[in-house]
C-alpha cells in the first residue's frame, strides 16, 4: 500500500516537471568555450514559450563576477501573448585564467489574460501592477576553460595603429604634440604607459579617449592617445612596440611606431645676454616714500570698505556653470535614449543607472525615469 502511494506521488511530481518544462524552452550557444584571457566570447540566449495556455514573461540576466566582464550586444523580445520569444546576445570577457563559471538568473513570470487586461486598463497614471506567479528557473553555469597569454601582452584582439606628428622641429622646451590612434575589435585597448620614458624629455599626457561602436558580432573600439613632449636639446624618441595577440588568428603580432628624431633649436647667445644693467647703479631717490604712503592709504580704504560690505551681505550666491552632460540627461526623451547617452560616457560612475535602464528595456522591471535622471545628474556633482 505504501509502495503504491509512493509511486503515485512520484508520478505526480514527474508530471509537474514535464508540464513546467513544456511551458518554454531555452537554448544557449557560444562561439568558444576555450577562450584566451580577455578574448571576447559570443553568447546567444534564446527563450521560447511552448505552452499556449498561459501568459508568460521572463526576467533574465547574467550574474556579475570579478572573473569576467559583460557587454550586451542586442536584445530582441516578442511579447505576443501566449507565444513569447526572446533572444539576447552578449559578449563575455574572461578576466582570469583557468576554469571560469558564468552564472545566470532566470525567472518565469506566469499570469493570465484577465490579469494582463486588468493591469493595462486605465491611463498610464493609473497603471496597476501586473499580478504574476514568479518561479526561479535553474540554468547550469557556462564553464569556460580560459587559456593564458604570453607575458607582456598589452592588447588582445585585431587592432591597427596610426600616429600623427605635427612637427619634428621645435624651440627649446616647446611642447611637440603627438596623437596615437588604436582601432579594432577586441578587449578595450587601454595602455597605461604608451610612451617610453627617456631622460631629459618632459612628457605631457592624459587618459585616452575611448570610443566604442556596437556591431552584431562584437564591439569596435577606438582609443585616441593625445600627448606632447619637450626638451632643451635635440633628441631621438625610441621606437614604440606594442605587444598584441589575435585570438582569431591564434598568434601574436606587434603594433609598431618607428623611432623619430626631433631637432630642438636653442636661441642665439645674444638673446640670452641681458644688455640692461640690473640692478641699476646706486642712487638716492626718496620718491618711493610718497608712493608707499599712497598704496598704504588705498589699502586701508579698501580694507574698511570690504568690512562694511561684508556686514551687509553675509552670504553670496555663486553662479556655477552647469555640467554640459546634465542638460543632455534631462532632455533624454525615454529610457533607451538615456541608456545610449550614459553608455557612451564609458564611466563606471553610471553603472547602477545603466543597470536599471537595461532592466527596464530588456525585462519587465519598472523604473521612474525622472528619478534615474536625477540620480545620474547628482553623481556629476560628487567630488
């Protein structure tokens, strides 16, 4: 009797699993599971509803980790009732070697036609929360076997390099401008020290300008390094060799800038010798006493005038120049435009705002757009 009851319970349990599995299917595809360190891994996720008797929505995202970074390339979502279809495409960059586990979060949100109709009744100011039954779905982690790179590798991907020098002759201590542009597909081309350090040369540098363009199969980066250097005498800037590795070709390569000689012209000696006697020969001139008292009277008058004004005005308003990005954020008409604007800044300051906006666009998460704008603009005022 107990045996039969156990079989019945087991049969019901298995039936529930089958019914849940038949509600939808998901597939996951990658272009490689054995990438090199920082090589981009193309990941496609497809979620398709198979049970037409229910209304389904899904919340999906890749869990964050120090072991990898994530870039979303595209999202296609068809929320036709009873036949939801979703396609996501990501780039994953492994940031450590060995076995890396990429984890996911998927929540199935089940409801019915009546709840959907009730939720979307009325105007937008009278929007009612959609009632759903949320079920977390386990997805096995994606396991990557990450291969190491050769020592001193500076760039990972397929890049090319161009450089521009405005002149090779200058006066002593005159800055000589130079621009280096690295462009291609791969991991973001950030190089900390791109110029070789040489004695007797003064360098002027600032962080590179990074631009990115999203393509269907990857991200194209353009890194613009603007710098200058000067010296008191002629010098030769050594050749620059950037060690790069192409995962697609499975081989290293070098981005090369040849050595350049710069002629520094010193001024003639006649310009260096002062023909005016300094100090002037000693003479007795007491006119400075008169000048001193005039300055003293002016100073005292100004001092007491300032005190009188300060007693009338304790506080003074300061007009600040508004940050140019604030106006762009405020004028963003919708979440999509605001997301594009913040992502274009490539600033980790906006990572939280970008996450909120992505959830609102790619899932059913609801946000207050004005609140997100306000938080983003307040971050620009932070020290």
